[in-house]
C-alpha cells in the first residue's frame, strides 16, 4: 500500500499551485517555531517565488491555493476579496442547525478579552456562511458549507453561534475527540486499553476550490474527497441512525 504524503500537489503551472493539505499540518510557518513543517515552507524551498493567497487552519484538511508570480498573486487576491473564489467545505457538527438549508449573516471580530480566537461582534467585519444539511442524526449533523466571505475561523465561529459547533473543536466546541463508545453504549471493548478516537481534530474539510486562472482566465475547479477520519464518523453515525 502506497504511503500517503503529508501533503500533495494536485495542480501546478507557471502561475498557481493547488495543494491538498491533511490535518494536522500547517499552511504557513508557526509564529513561535518556524522549524515546524508547513506547506508554504516546503513549497518555497524548491521554487523561486511562492505567494500565499489563503490559508486553512492546522486541523482543517483540504484544498489550498498558492501563486508563483507577483502578478498572479495580485489577481487572485482580488478574486478572494471580491468573493469570486468558490470555497466549499464539509463539516460534522455537535447538534443540528435550526434549518436544513440556511444562511448565517453575523459580523466577526477579534476577541477583546484576551481570549484566543474570534467572536461574533456587531462592529466586526460582515461575514456570510451558507450551509445545507447532507445528513442529520439526533446528536450530530453532516453539512455542506459555502463561504461567501473569508474571515478568520469564520465557519467555526458561525456554527458555534447557531448552537452546533464542529465535532472536536478545541477552541469553539467542547474539544472532545469522537469516540465510537459514545454512540455505541453496548460496544464490547478491552477496558485495559485506552480507546482510540475515530477523529481527534475538528471535523472540517475544504472540499471544493474554484477560481479563474490569473493568466488565462480559464475557470478551474478542484475537488477533494472527505478524509478517512471524517468518513469513519459519518459512517458510524449513519449506522446508529
């Protein structure tokens, strides 16, 4: 069986690089320790120029875009700022959202109380997230999400705000890993051994990334499969019903 790479280039040309990042793997260098492996650092080590156009959290898996020229970076930055880049995610939440198809319009700002992360703040930046329930159970939901703006931690903050934070989100949820025994109360297991979680990072995956190529203008769209840990959770929740 072929060993999976820490990250993978799914497309590269003279102007753009599209990368599939697993979790937990950094997009950019850590602020306090730049020796920790990160996608930007690895790409830069073998290319003359690499520019960052957007990023996803360490525990979020999925698709990322980098550019290779200053001109391409400028064009793609304008597309991101104008909301022209297609960004779809899939998520597993604790609890169910109030509607099967909904839109969250809540401004987001930085926490002013010394806490990490972001908060809902009416004086913050306007932020819009659309969601659709793919499947739901009494305790969890599996969602497709479309970001119409690109605020830091936007999906995580918005889902927390409507009462269904991401599974295993350490900052905006309860942070508890997903254990099979919690949904299968009669599961037989060795009490002498610690149970391994099906998922131990927040359940968010960047599934679709679409944009106009900064040089040719061609519409490009890339898709990424749901990773094994999230697939396992969805499967087990589906079995329980």
